[in-house]
């Protein structure tokens, strides 16, 4: 009979020995985290303070930036501690908390991007009815629903994983992962696997429905519409499409790495691939939207000009 138990801690086996270089990696990771916090916080403040940005598109953007801060907070503090640690252990409660944060972050990100695609569809294809169809109350309701939906969905996932009897406590990643914990289980995991498929479908494929529908409609309008309509579509949809594709590819990398044997790939590359969707997306979004969205860019330039004038 295989010995099984509930472990008080887990060992993160994805780290490689780097010697004194760990302090360099610590500094690089800390700088990345500071950049993520600053860039996303700056745009959240800009959107909140400027009344001209109190529109559905920018409120959805604000929700997206808040989610980037939330996901980063679930990864970076633990990652920074583990980089300089020699043992790479994490307590079970903190491990499950990290799983909850990272999984809900990914779900909220996809749902938020789906809402933004639907908002662009209404703005481009139904401009006269837009203010009626996308009121401030509906925007607040949509945002509250996707956050609550993601939290409830992954609370169930977490409760199913916590009950498992485990035969080991080594997770071969640099952060905690629910699928890896389920693989360590000695007890029956059929319920976990069935619900895992259900949760994956609802996390990925359900948001894809409004995204595909919206962009099919936008493409149809662009093909038959005026030059002004096409320019509006390109200027507002390009950042969204870039963000969506970046996050989708990053999640695919992570899913493939978790599900398939990657021992032939170097340890450093595996670490980079596993961290890509958690580091690049929170950096990519504020840079892309800050540079591409004309209203945000103009307001930032105005504020910079005011600051220069005040210092003269």
C-alpha cells in the first residue's frame, strides 16, 4: 500500500542552482515587479482621475490593469523569496493561496478581454445604440460578474485539491500549480479531472464565443464600411488583439509544458516559458494600451507638459 498524507509544505523543484547569480536574478525580478506595479498603477490612477476617461472601454481597461496587479501579487513576492532561498519550500496554505490567485487571474484576464471585444463590437457596429446598450451600471455589473464567477469557480477547484491525499510534495515548477498537485495524489482524482475539464472549458472556450462573434461582426463592418470606420476599428482593436494573442499563446505554452514531457527542453527555457504569461502580460498591457490608445497618450502628454510648466 502506498503511503499518503497531507503535507504541511511543498518543495518547488523547478529551480536550478545558480550560485551567486541568484542575487542578480533577484534584482532583475524585483525591477520587473516594480515596473509592473508602477505602469499598471499609473494607468489606473489616470483612468480614475480623468473624467474624460470614464467610458466603458476605459473602465474595462481599469479592471484589466487591476487584474495585472492582482496576478503579479500572487507570483512575485513568493518568487523573490524562492530565488534567494536554498531550500525552495513553501507552506501548503500559501501554495494553495498562490494557486487560487494565479488561476483566478488567468480566468479574469480572458473574461475581461471577452468583455472588451464585445464593447468594441457595440462601439463599431452599433454606434447609435452604444450609450443605451453599454451603460455605466451594465459595465459595473459585467465586471463584478466576471470577478465573482472566477472566484467561485476556482474555490471549487481548490476545495477539491485540498482534500486529496498526496504521495509526494515535490512540484516541478517555480510556483505552485494545481495540475501538478493532482498528479501527486494517491487518492481518487476522478472528480478533480472531470471538474478540471469543465473549468477549463468554461475558462477558455466560453470567453472565446463573444470574442469570435465580435470580431467576425467587426470584420464584416470593416469590409463594407467607410475608411473612417476601418480606421476606428484598427486604432481601438489593435491593442486588444495584440493582448489577446499574447496571452493566448502564453497560456498555450504553459498548458503544453504541464501536460507533456518537457525533460528534453533545458531547465532555463522551461522556467521562462512557465513564467511568460505571468510576467509578460502585466508588462505588455500597460505599454500597449498606454502607447496605442490616443486618449490615454494625449492625457499623459498633457500631464507631462503641466509638470514641466510648474517646474519652470
